[in-house]
C-alpha cells in the first residue's frame, strides 16, 4: 500500500485489521501513491477518489481513516498579497519567553481588539529547552482595522513575530 506517511498513520487501525501483512510504503504525496499503484498491479494506494479517477483506479474501500473527524489542511504558498474577501483568516508564527503568564500576555491583544483565535499549535523552537513557537490562526484579514491593531500590539509582546499570510476561509 502506497501513501503519504501521514495518511498511512491516519489509517493504521484499518490497515492493521484488513491488511496486516501488506507492506506499507510512504511516498511524497497521495497523488504519487495513486500513480505508483497504477504502475504496480499488485499494489493499492490511500488517496482521494479524484486521484483514483485521474489514475484510473478502482475504489476498494471508503472512509478507512481511524478518526473520522480528522481534517487535513492544504495550503497554497506564494509571494502575492491577497486582498480582504470579507471572510478571511490570518496565520501567524510567534514566540514568547518561557515565563509565567507569557502566553497569556502575548495573546491578550487579540481579546482586547475582539479578534477570535481559531487555532493554536505549539512546536519546539530548537533554540533551547522549553522554548516554543506558536502557529496561530485568527479570524479576519491582517488589513482589517481591528485585526491590524491587535497584530501591532501582539508584535510588541512577541519575541518572534511573523504574519504568514491572510487568505479567504475555506468553504467546507
């Protein structure tokens, strides 16, 4: 079974139950997995139905993920600025010192300016033990006045501050 390593991990229980002795091969993307399965008649791929259609593959099983509520984010990365659409998100990369109340103080400007935080993830910074960076998504475009004011105040608090971009919210 070919698939991206994340998909193999997200479908581990199903694979363990239904294909326990089949080799699992991680590749760069699920589209690549579908292409490889097309060339290897003894193989399968974990991929989207669209990839199956493109590569002329039959669907053997649907909804094989371990956690049906899981979602995957796909991003388009570029240098172009995207103007406000009226329904936007802004993604940030920030850090603060490891001290009591540091994260609270860092995020306070969002609440003060009525900006809703929709996601926060922490990752080790690799700069030192117990030093973290935070990936944050907020509602609104960086150019909207209330978001701009919140981000300006947040930047003053942050040890590191980077706006990764503003973009229209996905339609699910």
